[in-house]
């Protein structure tokens, strides 16, 4: 049954009943000293979902014996099939009431953490979470009604992944290691012969897309150095790749890969170059040398931060670009954030062209790629031997 209204009504009814029960005399809510079951409630895009990894790691380090359950958009659930950090991911689609029914079978949590939209605090209460922690500042305020503990965003600038780990107390988690995340299945996928470089041109908005002629220049530069090029884009973005390589000189995947297959394509690459998008975060999980092109996005907020500090990841950006001046993330106004979430267009408060992406010259990208390929030299040689 595909209807957001049905899911919302069921969540509100369940959460409302639990909140009424909590209002009874002698029934007090209190934070658990040692939670046995933990829920992380979210419905985020791929990049933001992956950036929750420091929170998963911190929960596991602080409560080694706890059962950790995370909601997850249905399309990403397979990414967690190997239970990274011992986390069990459950598919959730607000438009599919059947996924809510499956979640209800898991009801009963000592602690729930809501890292993004506080609307998910209602889902957490509906699933009988006994103590709910979320970030303050979301709007409208009714989203906060089920929340027991609101935490403020830090005043110190940091990556969002490190920031969300602050939903619980304690030391920062140990830096990420590739072996902490088992590779998902990739049925019926034969990757290109390594070594190769993945140029992923797709992005969530045209304002994050790098010009096609620059992708073509970069691809030619790599091919001239005996590094085969593989073009990639998301579903419905095939025209981007056609514009980059109309002669079809290079291997391409234009939205035909599953997330598991995309993982293996990225994992076996000598290098990934892509805009600030989900593929950049996926490459951090696989440990693949990456150059991520940041235009409207914040290279600080979406960058490697402390948790991924050992990752071979270059966030390429033009610092303090004039129109990267918005302070909002996850509907919170945060003084130190500088990013741009304008929609493409000519209307007021829209952006007619991606000047911030055009400011990243081919030469800037080549320099960053050259540095990453130097770090990746041993990996490239190994690929030749295999």
C-alpha cells in the first residue's frame, strides 16, 4: 500500500497512545544507563546515510553488547547486509505502510537517536523507544514533542559525520577501517579490467555538475597515461555521459548498476573523481582514492572529518566562494556553516548557473588527481599483477 497518509496516521496513533501512557502518575521516563536495544531513526539520502557511520561506530564502542537497529531507505538496505559495526538495518519507506508493519515487529528500544529530521522521533515513539535523543532547532516545533533530550549543534566547525556522533556522550570513535564494512553482494556483475579510473559525472542537482568538456579533458589526460576511463552516472543521467564521450571511447554505466554493483565498481578502481554526491561517500567506505568536487556544498561539513581522516580523500573546492553563503543544514541554522542549497533557475533566490563548479578548473582537478594517483601507485601496480 503506497500512501504516506496511512503510515503517518498509524505512527501518530501509536506514538500518541504511548505518550498518553507516559503521562500517567508514577510513570517516569529516564535515560538508560546501559541500553540493550538502540534505534537510529532516519530516512536520509545516500551520502547522509553513509555519514552516519561515526555514530554507528561510537554506539558499538560504547555499548559492545547492545543490539543496534537502524532504519534505512529501502534502496540502501543491501549496503548493510554484512552488518557493519554489528548494525541491523531495516528498510523503511514512509509511503509504504508494509515497511512500517515490519518495523513494528521490532518494537521496544531503550534508546532512540534521531540524527536528521525530528519527524522521525514520532516513529521512534511509535516503536516504543523509552528515551529519544535528537538535535534542537528543527521546525516546526511539533516534531520535537516525542523527544526526551534535545542536543544543540556544536559551535566548533566540524564534519557532519563527527557532529552526529555527538548525539551520545563519550570519546570519539576510532578512525574508520575498510574491514569494518563487509562488501555487499553484487550479483551478475563483471567489473572492468583493473586498473581503471571512475569518473562519476552524475549529481543530485545540475548545480553540482562539472562541465562535460572538462570531464572529457580529464578523461583524455588519464587515458594518455595508460589509465582506462570508466564513466558513471545515475539513473536518467545517460545524456551527461553522451555529452562527455559522444564517440563512446570509454566504458560507461549510466544508471544500470545496483548499489552493490556500484560498490564493487568503486572498490576496484584506482581512483574515483566525482562531485560532492553519494558516490564520494561510498568511495570512503571502500577506501578508494577519491577527488570530490565541491561547488555549492561545504567541503568541511561533508568532508572526511576526524572519523575518515585516514581515508585517501581530497575535497577540492574554492574556499569562501561568494554565493556559498547559506547557513542551513537539516533545517537548522548553524552560524559556522557556509553552503548553498539554491535550486537552479532565474527567479530570486535561485541560481542560474553553477559558477562555483566552473571555478574548479581542469588544471586544479588534474593536480589533485596526480597527487592521489601517486598515493595509489602501489595499488595500481598490484592490479597489473593480478
